[in-house]
C-alpha cells in the first residue's frame, strides 16, 4: 500500500517557524564550523559537552531557566534550573576528585530516570571521565560484561539494582572500585558501597572544567553485534556539535521549548536526545521516572504543555492499541513537533499522530555508532509516511553495494544510483558525533568501512527524490521494543544451562514490539523437551539476562541447522518459523 505525501505543516498561529524551512538551501549552506562557533568554546580551551549543555547558559545569564522538570513515580514535580544542574554536576566532579578517580576513567550508571543519573553524566564529563550508561532492565550478565569491557571504576546505582544485578557478579569486576548508591546512607549501606548523597554533601560546589580536547573521549555506548561480546562505541566531546545541530534541524528545538524524550537513559537515545541535545539547545526537558503508561503520557503532554516530543514506534503502537478515546481526554495545542526513532515506523503510526495530535510523527534514523540523527523527516518539509526521510544538513548518505571477502569483511562499496535499488545504507565519515572506535576492538571497527564509506549494517533504498526507505537489517541483530539485542548474548546464557547443547536465537515479527526474541534449543543427551523445561529455561535466561533480553519463547529441536563450519544458521531458523522460502534469504530482510 502506498500512502500520500503529507504537505509541509505551516504551523498554527503564534508558533515559531521551523528552524529548517528550506531543506535544499540548508544543505547547500550548512557548515559544521559555523555550528561550532554558535556553541562557543570552553573558557579554559577546547570543547566540553557539560559546558555546552549547562555552564554556557549560566555564563550568558540564563541559568535560572528550567533545564529539567523531574516527575517522580508518585507524580511529584521538581524543577532543576540550568544553574542548579551545573552546580550539582560540579559537585559530582569534586566527588570523583575526592575519590581519587583519574581523568579518562570510566564512570557508569545503572539506573532508571532519576536526577542523580543526569548529575553523574555531566559531572563525569566536567571531571574529564568517560561516562557510560547501563540499562536498568539488564540482568547481571549484560551488566558485568559491559562493566568489564569498559573497565568501569565508578558505578552509580540504586540499592535494589545493586543487590540484584551487581552484587552477584562483583567479584568478576576487580576494576570496579567505587559503587555509589543513590538511595542509601549510613548503616543501610551494603558492604563495599558508599552513599551518593553523603559524598555530594561533603564535596565543594566550585569546579573549573579543565581544558578539554574536542577529541577527548566522553561517552561509551554499548551496542550489540551478531557475534562476540558487546561493542563499546566511543564518542568524543566534539559529538555535542552534532547533538546541538540535529536538535535544531531534526527536532526543531527552540530555546525555551518544553521537550520530552521518552527513551530510557540506558540507551543512546536517552543520552544524546534525552539529555545532551535538549540542554545544548536551552530547552526544558521533561524527565518522567515512570515506565510507559498511556493515560499518564497523555496527561504529561497536556499538563506539561509539551512542544516537542521524541518517542519510539513501539510506544506509538502501544498508544494506538489503547484507542483514541483515551487521548481525547486531553488537549495538545502546544504540541508542535512529533518525532520517532529506533525501529521502522509504520505509515499508520505517522498518520495516527496527525489524527490524534493534529501532527504526523516524523521518523528519524540513526544508530549508536552515528551518535546523532542522520536521516529525518523535517518539520518544515513534506512527510512521506513510511520513509525515514532525508539526510540532515552536513550528512552525506548513500545506498551502496558492498563486496565482501570469504570471511565476510567488506572490501569495496559502490554507490548505486538507480532509485529504488536495495543496498546497504552508508554514510560519508567525518561528522562530529561519529564513533571513534569500539573500545578494545579495532578490527571490528575497521570492518565498518569500505570504499571510503561507513557501512551501517542496515539495508535501505532511496527514491528518485532522495528520500530513504528502510528495508531491513543486513545481520541477525534483533530490535525488540526499540532495544538492540545480540542473539549471541542470549545464546551464550542459554548454553550455560546444564540441559542445553546448542542454541539459536532469532527475532520474530510482533505487531507491537516490532520483534520478540525466540530461542531454538538442542538438548544434551538424557534431556527431553517439555513445557516445564521451556519455562525453566525462560526463567533461567530472565534471571541472568534481565527481562529486556530474555527470550519470550523456547522451541526444542533435535538438530539445529548449521553451516559446514558448525555455525547455527539463524536465518534458516527464521525462514522455517515464518514459512518463507529457505533459500531466499533476501526476503528475510523484508521488514513491515
Ligand atoms: C538510535 C538507535 C540502531 C538500529 C539501526 C536500525 C534501527 C533506528 C530506525 C531504525 C528503521 C528507523 N533503526 N531507527 N530502523 N527505521 N527510523 O536506535 O540506535 O540502538 O544503535 O539501533 O535501529 O536497524 O541500525 P541503536
């Protein structure tokens, strides 16, 4: 089915005009250096994300504006001004200094949306440490794998998360020296932990951000591949130039806007667009501690007078499922721009936005590796429902045909010019938020490039007018509820169960979550498949991996399909499960 293009939205009376009004002109005149100049420099020299996001507003006299409105689970609202967040993050920089942490050390958080997470993020950056977020729905295995690869020296978390997810693996983490708990102090502190609040109380307010090389590492975001351990994508302070520019162009952020990004800060969107980009653009960001709740979300959009909303297809589909009536209880006359990221956004979702909020959802595309939005539907331009949009100014994207050697390494990439041709989505390297490598895995990093292009691992096509359309992933990685899941990470845990000989994990299409995880298991001799064992395996996986990664269902197989070299053929498992032709793997990449 094809959907009609939606004309560019002229805006309601009184609304600011779109920052990007004329796409072609913006592309022709865009200059990263000019954006750098707009952001200003660190007084001590160089560029620091925390200065661009917080301190520069204090310096220019607008530090009393609200940076973050935190809404607790019990709906208690608490405003943090730019000046206050700046002061708190300076305190945290002093805490790190007092603990004897060194610049370049890794500071992790394992927490949901709590104020301390944002303080830790910016405090770590002010100090010169590298910040890395962990998703709070991870189990002990993914948590320890990431802390270990990242060599985490400091971890900020809560008491309950510590007990359930860190304590069981702490002896595997010799580098983890300091665990700071946000909700415990004094006698209630478990051995080997300190109180975040007590350390903050004891620390000073004054902190001068040291000179920061724009190329200095700032952020470590873990992402997943099909084989091997999680990959730590490294980002430099310079990334903030792209966070700032894309916040303006793709999200249409105007200073003073109320902006809400629903992404979890355990993933890249929740940091790039749930913290850095909005603050670098001088908006008030809404941080809701609660998880998805349709009625609550409508209330927030209405009562908080949200202007710009950045959410995800799974959430949009969950809202759609609950019906329009729930939405009709509120008014959204302040809502100016709606955007989405993380998975394919069905045209129905785009149009539903228009029906319910009077505005279509604008799809955007990017990845952990790109650090910032690369392709988008813009507020000031027409929307093509089902399309990811066009490259943001400053970005050159293309569809390429990749040739690979026998080991699957890319050796050449040729742009395809014929509109509608499927190929790999590739980007011309050099934008400020491009990842600088995978920590400790130079070989894997090199495999992302060929013929002068960064290869995204996504298959896509471009239409005659330059709009990009998502086709599917080129690999076996699973996207469930917007979370990138490595089948390898799930298989590895299943293999630890005494009954399991082999495991193959795939994503099955799901009308709400996009994909759900399903595991195929070959048992060791002496074990027989049963409903009870399947339940046991799901429980086993949930305990170690956490609810976000664990398979929803398990199927037993007497012999899993393998390649001659013994690799489980996940694609074949998927083809059989979906009743697709086994030989034709290209159809497996078809999505939506
Ligand atoms: C930001 C983020 C990246 C992968 C990406 C692609 C999928 C993201 C999408 C989309 C279709 C979109 N993806 N945006 N697929 N349409 N608009 O999600 O980063 O977690 O690294 O995932 O997500 O497959 O390659 P990350």
